[in-house]
């Protein structure tokens, strides 16, 4: 404590006729602010790389900022690059992306959503890494001065459609045409062999990749700089409170059996894992959860339970069949509020058919609605719940007095029992579609049941009429 207050203990008051005590007060608050900055910097430097034992509480180290067990997480592919680093194909500009978000909101009945943008930077997906300093100019709206301004606009506008827009980024890959290549090479952040030569990684879309040592990047302060600079560029990301790190591997893919991460510096895989934990915690200190592409797989020894809330590729079978840090002998499953996946990716369907989003309505009904229902801790199950042979009749719990019905093969005059408490003599049935205006009709309720007919592949919402 003496070190903290030492500047004040040794402080000499300067008093003049013109300023009197104002000089003392000004200097006091100046020193106080400097101490605050120093303490904050110390807190950041002290970010722990220790393992978090989730088994003690079955809860995350810090509460998630978003409930991923009750949020539909998707990706949207905007742009690809070619083998020379130039733009190859623009799939969606930022204004097009908003139109897709509107459609997705219609077909998902306003469920809370997070959408991570892929290819938002430089010249498209897997371009510019390790830098995130430039928004893809090809995605700019004509009326905006810059692509950054257009991205600000998209993040802001998407909120109207129950959607948080954030970014798909990468923290392991590096390319020689990146603005950061020279400084990362000079600081040995690029993984190198014993002679000091960068070790080539995988080839992505015709371009040679190299991998980063998280341990060296953290030690040199460049991981923190990367994160801080991105949040200065797009401060709205803090409001969204989530970011997606693609390919957040612990092991370089081309050297999957080598316990040494960086032969040149001598870092082990465990050193890299510890640095990854620091990265997770640093993002969280900045006000963002970190989701990732994978959970436990051949390039990870630690799934980072309690630090990572959601994995794009998640299945409990991987946790059951694999050995990983912290696995208990009696492990069966993880509660979705601690670690989960997402029931509908959407990325490929949006990319292939942005006009109609073919296939997503069926996925919403057969995957998303049951997933949300089963994950919901406040649900009251009732005997009207049905998911049999491609037929769905199930409440959407993010809305009041609303159900979804869907049939793969279709049916005529099928009776469904409504949930308890639906004291209504009529319901309104509306077609679920990407279009803004769809047909609807009223059906009578008799003895707590509604008789419904659906065409093959048709989905409807059913709302009580009060």
C-alpha cells in the first residue's frame, strides 16, 4: 500500500497568489489519473494464463455477456480473395447484408441473433492477416465516404432486426503480403524452425500461410495491440459484446504431433495454450465474449471450458471420445449455458441463394425451434409438443402465445392440442417466408385443439387471438 500512496506522501504543495489551492488540487487529480492508468496497465499485464476449473461451479469464469444457448449464431460470407491477394468475388456488400438480415429475421420470427461477417477485411476472407486494420473497400455503400462508415451503418441498422453484427477474425494465420508481416517476422512472432526460418503452414485459396506463436505475440504486446486497434476502429463491437475467432488452434496444423510450438524460441504447446487463455481473458476485460470455430479437436488439447461459450462446430460426441485437459472420468455432457453450439449455420445457404435462402426455413423449424425449447430453463413442457417424422408443432419461447408448425411431407386436417393457458376461441395462422407480406388466415379452436393442413415443406406461425 505504501507504494500506491508514495507519490502523495512525498508530494510538495505549490501555492501561489494566483492559483492558491487550485495548483494542489490539479496536481492531485493528475497524479490520481496517472496512478489509475498505471493500475489498469498492471491489471492487463497480470492477465492469467492459468487453467480455469469449471468443474467446481459448472459455470463460466465470468458470466457470459450473451446467452448463446438462447441465441441463434450464424455467419455471413461477404467476399473472397484470389491467390494473388486481390478481390476474387463479392457475394454481398454491406447494404446487401442488411437485406439478408431482414429476411433472416422474418423466417426466424425475430429470434435473438448474432451474425459474424466473413471477408469483411482487406480483399476478402483470409486476407491481410495478422492485421485487421482495413475494412474491405469493395463492400462500401455508394453514399458513404469509406467502407468503415458502411460497416458502422450495418452494425447499427441490424439491431432493428434482433441481430448483433460482429466479426469473424483470425489470430493464428499470417501472410507475407500483410501490413504486419515485417514487424511480426522481426519479433519472431511467426513460428520459425531452429535456423530462424518461418515454417510454412497450410495453403489457403492458393496463398501460403504461416502461423503465429500466441506466446510470443502476447509477450511482445502485439496481441493486445491488435485487439485494442480493432476496438478503436469499430467501437460498436463492444456494444455487441461478442467476437468470433476462426481456427483458434493450439497446434500448428502441419506439425500436429510436435510438442514444441516454436523450435526457434523453444515454446511448447502448453505455452501456447496458456497464452490463448490470456487472450480469452483479455477480450473479456475489453467487454467481449470470444466464440470460436471449434471446441475440442485434433489441434486442441484444451476446449477452454468456462472461457469460450460457444463453438461453431460443437458436438458432445467429440467431448466423450477425446482426451482433453480437465476431462473427468464420469464426463457425460456440458450444460448449454456453459458451452454450446449453434443449430443453424446459414453461411452456405446465404452464399448460394441469397434471394430465397433455400433450406433455412426448414432448418429453423426442425433444428432451431427444438434447440431453443430444450435449452430454455423456464419452459413448461406440455403434451402438445410434437416432433415426429418431420412434423413440428412447438412453442417459440421468445414470443408470447406463439407456436411454429412445419411438415416435410405435408398433411390434411391434422388436430393439434394447444398449450395449457391458451384460453382463446381462435388463432391466426401465418405463412413463414422470406417475403415481408405473406398470407394469413384464422382458424377456430375447438376443445383446446386446432385443425391444421400444411403443404409439403410449408411452415406457419400460430398466434392466439385475444
